[in-house]
């Protein structure tokens, strides 16, 4: 059930998106860092351009792996109100975490893209790709922000996802593509579904994009 690595996962995901292959109105957008190598393989299989779409998770202070929400390019912020209410996180803490992550978001856009312009999205099929969808807050922020670019169709795609997250996202986007869907009790962490889930550096992402 495990993928060897993100590249293998991307090739598997591409089979779920084969109806978009060979079209001139498709753009594949990887969510850095982990979604980029997956997106590159999807784009290669579909013969479509690939770019990045930067999203940052808003972690609960002291438990940063737990997402209270996420932000994306364009100023979009999506909050996980269940987490916010369960942990009684005050507004000033949410704002502080948001400001910190906005700085990192801007830095990553500059580092990954450099002087290269963004791929055109308006009027196109935008396929947002990550290496997994657990709570869905990151993908939800991305899918909300992408609407500002006026795509004609929004697809969210990942090699593995939690069933409840995939169901929730179907109400918000035009299409959800996932190779493996698991119940919340079975899902655990995204990395559990990969043999190699090595953390990528900024240089890794730049190199992957340059080669693509």
C-alpha cells in the first residue's frame, strides 16, 4: 500500500488524471515543498506546464504539526475552527502565527520562482497537487486562493488522503483525485504511506523545478 517515494506517487496519481492529458488548457500546480516532485511527475505524464502555488500551514503554538489553518498566495486564510475552538486559541495568537507564516510564504515565493513569472491560470484547468491530504486545511487554502486567478475548473489531487477530507473538498472544488483514500482511524500521518518521505530543502525544490 505504500509508495516508494513522491516520484512514484506522482506517476500513480497521473493515472487518475489521464482525462486531462494532451490538452492545452491545463496547468499543474505543486504545493511546496512535498507536492512539487509529485506535481512534476503528473505534469510530465499529462504533457502540461508545471508551476508552484505556495501555501503555509498555521501550526498550533507548541504543537506546530497540528494545523489551526493555512494561508496561501494572494492573502487567503482558512481556519480549522474545530481545532481553534478545541484548543481555545485566542485571536491575537492566530494573528501572530499568521504574520510569521506570511513572511515565510513571501520568502519561499522569491526563492522558488526567482525572476520567473507565474504560469497563466485564468481560463485554464488548474490541478493543485500535494503529497497527501490529512486535515485538508492546506489544500483548502490553496483551492480558495486559486479562485482569485479565475480558472475555469479546479482539481485537487494527492496520492493519499483521508476520506472525510476528500468528501469535504468535493463540496468546494470541481474535482478531487486521490489514489488511496483511507478512513481517519487508519490514516495517521501522510508520511506513513511512503517508504521514502524525506524532507525537501529549498534547494531541492528549486532543482526539481529547474529540471522540469
